[in-house]
């Protein structure tokens, strides 16, 4: 009697990504929500950008301009959660992509009289890597202002106050008129009673992957 041994090679099936990460990385709905927000913002602020004296727009970076969903994919594959160390490693790899619509918006708005301030909770020690990543994506200008976080106490409201009043890091420039804010979380915006400001001079991008809810 002849025995034939058949060996089956079974490939491991990787675990499915969480729905929040899958939505950002794979869905057309995420893409079109971002593009729609940028298009709406451009038409809403265009006239003011052209006619205002020394106008600025304030933009968050992560999940507003820079797409870090690949960092979230990596965390999921390793069954890990966010931590400052792995995040810093990711930032210094300079591999973030663009949020859909970001480059088109930035390219168009730079043709007006507006200056862009990137107000991010990335740590200031990672500023060089951040700018290098943005250069690769062709979305940085010598006129841009970067206000990254110096330490835990350096909240966004502190830096917005510096912009509005021309103090601290903006003392050599002076007060600036902010025409619009862009972000993916509530703390990216000044506190206002009028929620109708969103869609007029505040523009929120979808980010189901992380946040405080």
C-alpha cells in the first residue's frame, strides 16, 4: 500500500482592519467629504482672502492636511494603540500622505493674499521632519508659519492667542486677522456660541480614527 502525504500550506489571514480605519483608507465617502469641505471653504473665504490686509488662515496638520492613516494601520496590525514614542517614530519617517483635496485647496488659496499658519499638536522637536514631509508633498512655502507644541502646557488656545494679539512667537509679526480655521477636532477651533460658524469660517474634517468624545 502506498501512502501519499499531502501537505497543505495555509496562509495566515490578516485580521480585518477596524471599521474606522477601513473607512478612512478605503471608502469613497471619506474622500468626497474631505474634498467637499475644502471646496466649500475655498468659495466661502475667497473674497476675504483677496481683499483683507495681512489675512491668515489657521490649519491643523494631522487628519486635516496630512493623512496618517497608515500609522493607524500599523498600530492595528501590531495590536497596539497610540503612544508618543511610536508616533514620533512615524513622524520622523516622513511618510504621511495628503488628506484628499488638501493640496488643491492650498495651491489655490496661495494665489490670494493669504498666509497659512500651521497650528499643530505635533511636538516642536519634530518640526524639521514635518516640514521635510510636507516638502515631499509639495505643500510648503517659505512664507508659512509653523506653531507646533513646545510642551504639555502649550495648548492650542495659547497659540491662537499669540496669533490674534501678536505676542509670544508672533511678537515680531504683530496681530494677524484670522479668516478661517481648519481642523478635525473641537480643540482646533476657538470657542464660539454660534455653531453656524462651521461652514462659514470654521471647517471640520472627518476623523473617526481617534479623538476625545
